[in-house]
C-alpha cells in the first residue's frame, strides 16, 4: 500500500511539473496581424512561432519585418528570410540570406543584407561587398540605391563608418573613435552629411571625416537607432528603446518627442515605423498603436490592444502608402 501511495504521489508531481512547463511563458504561439490606419479592417494574417532564450531572454524565433512597394511583407527567423503578400496567400522561404541585418531600398526594389542585395522581382541575390567583415551593419541606402552607409566594428578598436558608392565600387571611411555597437549612421546625399548616433548624442560629419559637430545630446543608451525620412527633411532618432525624437533638419531642432513601449521579446527593436507617402509615424504606447502626422501635427489612436483581443508583442511596420499597419502579438481565438 505504501508503495502504491508513493507511486501515485510521483505521478501527480510529474503531471504538475508537465502542467507548469506547458504554461511556460518562454514559448508562445503568436500571430501577425494587420489593421488600417483609420482603425478598421482588423485581420489575422499569419501564425508566428516564437521562443525566448531562457538564459538571455532574447527571442529564438520571429525576428522582424518590413514591407515593400509591391505589397509584400518580408520577415525573418534566425536562419531564413520569408516573403508573404498582404493576403497571406504567398509564403516563400529563402535560406542563407543573413536575415539578421536586412534593409529595404527606398523604392522597394531591393533588400540589402550584410554582404549584398536581393532583387525582389527576380529574387536573385547579388554580392556587393567582397570580404566584408561579419560585424558590418547597414545604416541607410540612398533613394537612388547608389550610396550605402554602414558601420564596421573591430575587436578592441573603434568603430568605422563607411560610405560605399555602388557605382564606382569605392568607399570613404570615418573613424568614430568609439567602440559602441549602437552607432547607427544615415547618409543624406543632398546635404552630403552622415548623421549618426553615439553615446554623446546625435552627430553629423562629412564622408571624408571633416566638419564633425554635435546636433543634440540625446544619448542612445545602448539601444538607439536612427531612421532617415527621405524627402521630408526630417530624421527619426531613437534614443534608447522607449524614447523617440523627430528632428527637423532645416533647423536641427526637435519637432516632437514621445515615448513608446519597450517590446517584450526584442528590447533592441523599438515598436515604431514611418510612412513617407502618408507623412505619418506609427508607434506603440501602452499597448496602443498610435499615429502622428508630421504635416498636421495630429496624434491619433489606430488600435487599442488588450489581453483579451491582441497583446502587441514583438514588431510593428506599415505599408509604403501608410494605409495598413502590421504588428505581431498574442491573440486569443
């Protein structure tokens, strides 16, 4: 009898442990969702698998996403680049693309990665940078696809900013004197200046390293980012993972500052995106998708998330025309 009781207690304990593990928050099944900028047309687009590293807390599944002008959504996982359309009927997978550092061209024709670019029409990959070190990180691509600005981090040495000319296949180089991985450079051809984030704030410099100056003192805090809004004379500066500043480059002053949610699953990728055609920035604050129109100065609610409807979790991006906003999170069926 005593032996039977021990066996029963062991079985109950095992079932309890299994139950706890099955509810482990480190694994969840999320969804990619979409909604119109006016708050209408909510739709579940795609199931997303996700897993968090138990040691470091970073994601081991879904990476991030971006959209193109031909109504495609590109998203990544640790090994692959995926392409779907806005209706979810196309879901192609491409391997060996180094999806961890991916950026679209301004015209939506190409996707640039660490060592080259992919033509989104032919899905053919072209190598651009022979023998480029794995620490290289893309910062910006000029609207005509000619200039690529990126950083090159070196072990125990300062980070370099390079401006690569795809026409001449030559580059200019600037030594930042900093050893940070959070330097995000963008190049503005009209001004012939490289703007970049640093521990001291936002700086600008000529491609040849001359005329270095400090634009503002908003430090990146290790989680910064910098995004150029071509054609609008504005720069979106992410100072840390939950604070953003819209910079008017004609006066180099801050037009707007606002806070946003820190993503649960990927702290270094702010929940924010911008649409040039719609002149709007979309961002997440308190589990709500908000929009800011930099022409009118109006801020509006697009979508209110909730634990019952949709918890905005990992990523947000918008269509090129600003009509749709795409985001990833948990939703209860």
